[in-house]
C-alpha cells in the first residue's frame, strides 16, 4: 500500500489554489490591502496639503486706515495662501461675492481697527465661515482659516511693535521661546516631536490587529468550507475507502492548508512591509525611522511570519475539525463563525490597551487564546521585544500539536462520517 | 472463498437500530443486489463492507479478510462508489483519475493504462480534460464509476449507481458495469431502488427491509416464489408480509 500522502497533498493544493476565493482572499488580498492602505494614507495627507494651498479667503477692510490697509496688504502678499481683498460693501453683498469667488471664508476688519491698535487696544475682526459640506476636507479648509487669523494676529502685533518699540524684533516678541524637541525613544536620541513618533506607533498598533483578524477569519472559512464541501459531496467518503492511511488524509489537508497559509503569511509580510515604508514618505527626510526601530529589522519579519504561520495552521486545524462535525457547508461556516470571537476579542483588547495593564483574570484568558499571539508578537517586536515573539512561537507550537493530536483521533474513527453537531435547536 | 461474507451484522446509531442480524454471501464474479425502501439498511450494509463504519456486532469478510481487523487490506481489494458522490470541482476529469490511480500504482505506465480504461468506461473522451465543475450529473457519475472500475478491484461496492440519472446515462452505466465485471472477474455488490436495473444486472438479489434481509435469490427465483411478474411486485408482497 502506498502512503499516498504526496498524492493527496498535490490534489489538495491544486483544488485549493485553483479556487479563486482562496487565491484572492489569502494571497492577493494582503498583497493589495496593505499597499492600498499605505497609499490611501499618503494620498489623503498630500491631498489635505494640496487643498490647503487652494483655499481662498476674502478680506474686506471696513476701517480703511493705514494699519488695516497694511495688514490686508501683508496677508494678500503671502505666497502660501490665497487672500483676496474685496471692496467695502454691505455684509450680504460681501458674503455673496465671497461665494461667487468660491471662497471658504470672509474676514472683516471692523471700523476702528487701526485706532484701537494705535491705542494699544484690541482691533475688531469678524470671520464669516462658509461651510458647504460637513466632511474632513471642509474641516481642513477651516483650519486654514484659523491659520490665516493667527497670521493676521502676528502681523498686527508687528504693526503695533513698529510704532511702540521700533528696535524690537517682532518675530522674537511674538514667539520669544525657541523650542527644540529632543525625543528619547528606546535609548536613542532624535530631534523630533514626540507626538509624531507616538502617532506612528499607534497607527501601526491599530492596523496590525485588524489585518490579522481579517486574514484568520477568511482562512478558517476557506478551510472549513473545503472539508465541508468534500464531506457533503461524499468525496471524503470515497477517500476513506482508499488504500491510504487516514492520518495521511488529515495530514494532507493540514499541509495543503498550511501551504496556503504560508503563501498568505508571505503575502501578508510583503504587504505589511510596503505599508510600513509608506510612513517614510510622510516624514521629513532627516528623520531616520529605521534607527528608532520603527522600521524593524529582517529578523522581525521572519519571526512575525513564523508566528502567523503556526497560528494560522492551528486555526485551520480547528476549522477543519469543526467542519467535520457539521451537517453541511452552511453548518460548517456557522460553527467556524463562532471562532471569530476568540480572534476578535484579543485583537480589540490589544488595539487599545497594553495587556500588562489588564486585570489578571483577563490576562490569563488572553494569554490562553492562541490568536492573541500574532498581534501581541507584532506589537512587541515593533518595540524591540523579540523574546515575546519566541515565547509566542513556543506556545503556538504546543497548542497546534495538541489540536493535531485530537484531529488525528477523530479522523481514525467513524465519527468523521457519523458525528453531527448542529447549532439549531433540536425539536 | 466468498467475495463477501456477512454474518449476523448489526449496527446501531444510538437508539436507532439500522441493521439487525444481516446474513448474506456474495460469490466471486457475482453481481449481488440489495433492494429495499429508503432507510432499510442498504447503505449501512455497504458502508460496513467498505470499511467506512464498524458493525456494532457480527462480522463481514472480503475474500476472507475481516472489514474491521484487516481494514487496510480490504481497502486494497475494494472500490466504493457512494450514492450521489461528487469529485473535486477545480480539477479536471483526467487529473481526478490520475489522482485516484496514484493510490494503486507508482508506475506511470500502469497508471496510464488505468486512465485509458476509465476513459473507455466513461466515454467522456476529450471532456476528461475539462474541470469536473463543468460536468452534468450524468457525466460526473460516469467519471466516478470509471474511477471505481479502472483499478480492477476484487469487489466493487456501488451505492445506487444510476440514482437520479436520465435514461441515456443510466443505460451507459448499467452496460459498463455488466461488461466490465464479466471481462475482468470483478465481484459487485450494489444497492438500487430501480427494480428493472437490478433484474437486468444482478445474478442474485437480497430484499432488505427495516434492517433485516427478508428474502434472497435470483430475480427469477424471487418472482416465481412470490407469484409476481417482476421484482417490484415481488418486493411489495414480501415487504407487506414482513
């Protein structure tokens, strides 16, 4: 009798890889998803900057004195913003003119503006914002309006100083403190605002769990559907009467699923690396993310790939086991659907919390769930803690071996054909 | 030595008794039919003979090999065609046959001969190169029957071989079974609801009802014994008496 294992693996791999759902879901999705996400972030950032450049602000001088006229001139001559002076007219006509010019806001320098400044009082300015939509791009435009108002305030200060203290440097008076950010991250000093670094880490920390959850859930549904279809169509029944060891049948399914999982993991890592690199484009060229450990070394990707591969293999084994007990394909998909809970819960916890800060009971539950480890490893590895990654690999390997042992026992008995587990209420 | 020898076979699924003391013998090169209504125990009997499930009590032997103790030897002697079975949708007919041949030989030439044989039995010709998801129900059944017979098993176990097929495909399959078994010394045990088919194919028939064999004999013997013009009439009379 031939072992037939290789024969079974080749068939399984062919059947799975030729399934468009598997190819798209497991391989193409992570390859495309990450770069698309990275590009989306880059494009939206660039787009926001572009939008700010094309924002038009109208300005009307009701005061028409030297200081107010000088202020209008200063704002209108600024190269970074488009400020359009309009003639003095009634308010409703001024607003209409702003709308006609596709302006975002109308700034009015009130009567007495110059006189108040000369007397060291505050000059009146009214800003009319023309909100067209309630979305993010409109919000960006309003922030441009605020920037212009701040610029106006700075310019007005300079005008006051010219009169009150001609020898003083207006830029020093308006901004007397010179701030130099020095951030120490993982024992390395970098001249960078700490909020920028934290922003990157938070962004990575929330993206990883989502992607891991999506891939796991998809892979388990594929494996469960595959075995359930084979059982429903009685192809499994035929296989079990062939001169081949039943453990080989299980082994071939797991190996083929693991090959698919491996391809998925490689695609995931390639896509994720591309995604990480997209952050580089958003920062000044002087910032070296790699030196801060925010662009991880190759070891990180190798270990992360291994963690995902083993976790995915155990996930697929559980999915196959559950599907074997299901009555039909829909039943298998429903049963495996319940596994989304232990996949989603650790991901959601780790997205927003450090596991060490959680109550002990919750920590124990999370550490027991194998699907906690891909996310935990990914985050720990980014912080340079490779020990967590190694512990994850050890735990996942033990868990997977136990699952495989039970799966082997089920395949060796007639339970594989006769066992039925239904989620529907028995009548 | 008998191709199949079942002694006092009993099978229970929880509180449901599917088979109760079933005894029968199938000679070598014989086509033996099991007929009976749904739930009578036909498929359970075939599944025990095919080593898929174990009897609760009693024994079944294939050419002297016990289906439980010598299951791995038995699997090398038999070929099983489940009722309404399917193939793998994303592989072609020829790939499916090649995959199945791979369990019986490592020799490419021998495997090639098996596939040629299957091609002849199925009559699918060039369509064998297409993925099985493009096959009609009849074509798929022809492919699966050819797979079951191409390895020249000592015993072919066929569960409703023509179930749900149109006249043309059913005719092709019946002729293939008859021709092939006579040429290659294959024994067959099959189940069917189609009494005409059983009468046409089987050397001997067992009538099974409520998990028990209620009568057995050649189609002519059974018709004569129950004063019936065909097996269907004979079965109805036996089933009512039982």
